[in-house]
């Protein structure tokens, strides 16, 4: 049974690896996709990323009403840009070269006219993005960059106009129209961003140590939860890097990070990193927050994937975490549908057993060093946990909305203890796994 399952897993991998190979020779990806395909011409080069002299955005404002709304961004020089709409939810994405945003706190949070809110930030080294949440279907009636004139700085200007859904859908690039979902294979090759895959260190073929993927949630334009000036994306990155260092120090495992800096990575790409590297374990790190009206929760929670959420809070959380792509302006209609293959289904069942086993081991270890949630093991439909062949858990290491938890989350002492427990659980998991599974492949 063990062998058969492994064989099935290989089949699953084969599909994906073929897709990954195809990517290597794929030509320019189509227009309306996730961040890394974003246009800014000078963007991806290393020299652009290391140049300290990024354009500065000093102000942003909205004007107009719910028929026509104008967005203006004040800059210190002219920049290139590319603007395009996305469906479901209705958004407009503006890709620009990396910009140093010096905007007042709260910029973008107030609704005006056709714009519900907007966000801005880095989506890749050298590339920034502005994402508008729209109240409904719109067209970009005008978009241009103005020279400095009459005491005004250079400005990026976008005019949005209300349209009906039919003309909105027609205005989308063909591959991002909701009713034209690409087939699985096309979508898989088309949505792996070159940046992510290129950034991965090559894995030495002779290194047979198990590979662990650490996935700090959010990043770049997506801050995650927030409390004061503490953002989830920074807290979980710090935690993830500390976990990586500790695991690597043991010498027993290889580690790959889905991100090791403040970059946004789409959810699907996080899963793809784990699958394409044949990871033996995937650990996603997050820090939750509870809206004030819902009381005060505290402690760490460990989540595995399930079709049906274990409780209402787990459901709410999965929904919130699954929004990361929409927040960053990833074209959701482009996402491949779940691979509905019976072989993968079988592999998935075994993977689930391992995911649950690791979750329990992790809870047993963590509860001796870390304050746990009153129901520390839960499950829900997290998209980032859906690799059919990689045991995966998502750990909410605490609530940034809880004062005590937040004190822990920013404490290096606490982090060391929590990381130590995780490494202990990883050791137990792999020693048991190797003992029951016989020699590794
Ligand atoms: Zn999160």
C-alpha cells in the first residue's frame, strides 16, 4: 500500500513537474495575470531592485462620484504604468515600477464614488502595485501620467467610469474573462510566475534529506492582520526565518522558504513551490486577529485542510486567509480548478493522515512552551494547504488583537521557545515516519 501510494504521489508530481518544465520555455505570459507578470519594464532586474533611488509617491486622493471617479497619485518624477480591470471581485490593478510610498496613514481606506478602498505596496522586487476594490463593474476611461506643471508635481491619473457587467467582461483580456476558464494544464503553466520559480535555489539531486517548506503568510502589498504598527506579514516573516535557521542548524533537513523578504506570493504559488520541490512537509505561519465585537481570543491554533470547517471561527479565518490573492490583485478567474483526478484523490487521503499526525505532534510540543487556543486543533478550506501530496499545516501563532499574545509575538525569547517546540515536533514526525515507511525513495 505504501509503495502504491508513493507511486500515485509520483504521478501527481509528474503532472506538475511537466508543467514546471513547460514554463521554462514558455514565452511572454498573457496580460491580465498575477503580480510577477506585471508590466513595469525595468522592474525585475536586480539592478533596479538594489537601486535605492526609487520614485517617491507623496500623496494620493480620489475625487468624483459613483458615475465617474478620478484617482490621482502625486509623484516626484514620471513613471511607466499598466492598468487593467479584474473580475470577481471587481478590481482595478495598476502595476508600476517599485515606488517608495510616503502616503499618510489610512490612505486608501475611505470609500469614494466607484472605489470602495485601495491598497498599495510591493508585489515583487522592483515592482509595486496599486489595487482598487470597486463597487461594481467599471472601465478605465482615461489613464495617463502628467508632467509637473503649475506648482503641481508629476501625477498619475486614472478615470473610472461605471459600466454594465456585459461590457465590463468584454473589456477584460480574453484569458481573464470569468466564463473562459483555461484548462488545468494551461492555467498551471500560465500562472506560475517566473520570478518565484527563478528565485528558488536549485536542489542538489544527491541530497536526500527531507525538504521542509516554510511559508510566512502575506507579504508586500498584503499586510495581513494588523495591530498598531505591527503587521502580520512582518511578524510571521521573522518567525519563519527563525524557524528556518533552527531547522537548518540541525543539519537533518533541507528548508525552502516561500518568501524570505517582504514580497507578495500568490497562494497557488506557495502550494506550487512545495509540490515542485517534492516537499515532505509544508508549514504556513500566520497570526490571526479577532474583530473587537467578537470578543477576545488568545493562543496558538493549528489548522489542517478540510472541506467542511470544524467551527465558525475556522471558517471565518480560512475565508480571510484565502482573500490574500484578491487583496494583492491576482486574477482569481485565472486560477486553475482543483485537480479532480482520482489518483490525486487517493494520494490526498494519505497526505491528510500525515497532516493530521503532524498537527497533533505539533500541538503536544507547543502546549508545553506556548499559550494555546482553547480549541487548538481545527480544520477549514485553506487554499494554501491544498497540495494533494505534501502534508501541510497552517499555524496561527497567536492573535495580534490580543494584548498578551502580541507581547509574545514581538518577543524574541517567546519566539525561540515556540520555534524550539516546532523543531521538536518536526523531529518526532520524521523519525516516526521513516520508521513506519521503511527506506526513503
Ligand atoms: Zn494570515
